C-alpha cells in the first residue's frame, strides 16, 4: 500500500539544558522536507520544469502557483489536469514527489520560459531573475486599484495568522503565507519549510479556486519580505504585501516600481511602511 509523505516527521530527540543532566530521548515532530519535481506535459512531450525542496502537502497548489508566478501559465483554464506521476520507473517513495501538470493544447503555444530549468532550494527561492527590468520583460505591470485598509486592520493580521499555523505549533520550523480580504478576514493559509513554497501554495490555491487576480486582498508572510516573494505577489496582482520580519532592498524596489504597498516588521502593535501609503486610510497618512 502506497503511503504519501507526511508534512511532519516524528524523531527521537535529547533535550539538553545547561547545568542539568540530559533527559532520556523522547519523540518530537520536525517539519518534513522532501524534493518535489514539477513536470509539464504538453501532448506527448514531458518536460521537467522545477525541483524544489518542500514540505509535503498542497503539492498541486504549489505546482500551479509556481507555474503562474513564473508566467508559464496565465489562468486555471490553461491547466487540463494535475496528477502525481505514476511512471513505473519511480520507486514508491518517489511517486508522491513528482507532479505532472497537463496543459491544454492552446496554452502551450509559447514555452520559451522552459528553455531554462528551475532548481529551487528551501532557502533561496527561484534564482536568475534578479533585476526589475526582467519583471517588466515578463509582462508584469504596475498595480492600479482602489484597495484601502486601516492601520488597525493591518495590526490585527499577525494574531490571525499565528492562530492558523497548525504545523508550526507542532514543529516550530515552518514559514507561512496567509491571504486576507480587505476587512481582515483570513481566507487561506499555507505553510512550508520554504517561504517561496508557502507563497506558491497560497497563490496556487487562489488560482485553482478562481480568485486570481488578487486585486482586493492582503498577503501576510511569517518571515521576511524578499525579492522572490514580492515578485510572486506582483504576478498575482496582490496590492498589499505584509511581512512579520524585515524586507530586502530589492523587495522594496519591486514594491515602489510596481505600485505595491509594502509593510514589514509587523509585530508588537507596530509596523514599518516602506511604500504605498495611499492604501492606508488613517487620517494621519
């Protein structure tokens, strides 16, 4: 009987505290990290698109979100089916680590983006797109919309996210990305060892459920705001990106150039607003 990999793995651990004799080994949960290979199937052709180290779970959402954020697909209608690979040469443990995304015939007209392969780690995200000019070349344009929120709504987001981080509670080792509407209602949260994977899972959920473009939504990420997260948010037309931790300089550059509201250091009843203050409706702004 085939067994899908779990999102957490139970291991023996010895807890050590200064000045105390180590306690006997006990079981503890850690976040599972395994490779996921994403393959694109067009007609009789199968191409490897990416390999990412991820936490198992929401693999189809991750695949769809990754392809959308990279501009390889443009809507859920481009996808005919998403399945795990059942090729006979794969071992049982590999079978749930390979996903086939079947494209509709008319969605496979221009696959020049597949001239390069993506190899993604849980630490660095997708490499090779380190310039703002590349984003415009990929067809991304500045965000223009009337999305508005108050600072109080922004300040309330971290508590909502923290209460929804079920895997983090048991492992302590996962990043999260959460989607909120403009009233601050939590709609979806996804967790992963890779911050970019968590964002791809969230965008994939939105894509497969018909919510793209996300022009009237807020995304909060549990860690820092990096270039790849800002790029993915931009691809999904997310107007307000918030982060619990710091932003990178290039993430700020992306937000400024493309009209995104970027909030970081969102914790302890405060936040830093780096750009896009027009979307904050407080009288003091």
